[in-house]
C-alpha cells in the first residue's frame, strides 16, 4: 500500500508564504501524477495544482502566479510553494497521487489570517 504524508501547514498572515511537502511511502510504484487539493468548510474539494512525472503542471486559476508545484521523482515527493497567501486560501490541503490507483493523504491545515 502507498501512504501519503503531508507536512508544512500552519498559521500564516496574509501575504506570507508556506511550503507544503508530501512524501509517498510504502511500495510506491508507477506514480505518474501527483497533486494538491484543498477543501474549506462547506465547500467542495478542489484541485489546486498537479504535476506529472514529466514535469507538466496544472493550476487552478485562483492560485496561478502565486503557487508553484514541483516534485522529486526519485523520492516520490511533491511540494507546493505558496506565496502571497490570502485568507481565501485557508483550507485543509490534501496530497494526491495516481498510479492507476488513486491515493490520498490525510491533509494538512493551512490557515491564513491576521
């Protein structure tokens, strides 16, 4: 089984930055796509950013220019650099991986507030 463990969440002021990490453990074979989703209370979970093993990226419009997704394929680790954070970015952020099967982390809370 593959397990995804997120880290890096916390409380940050508007305009601040955070860097999230997600490491896949276990027998993580053939993970060709990893990404970050987020879910705020009362809202649907949405895709924030995704990256393929080849380096292609995809972002939700609201974070373009502020967030950057990257990955270390050798470590099966994906990162999300979040800059210029806004209160509306507050959510639980979930790591996601695809290898034919779909895996989810348990989430890390990001709170943007002054």
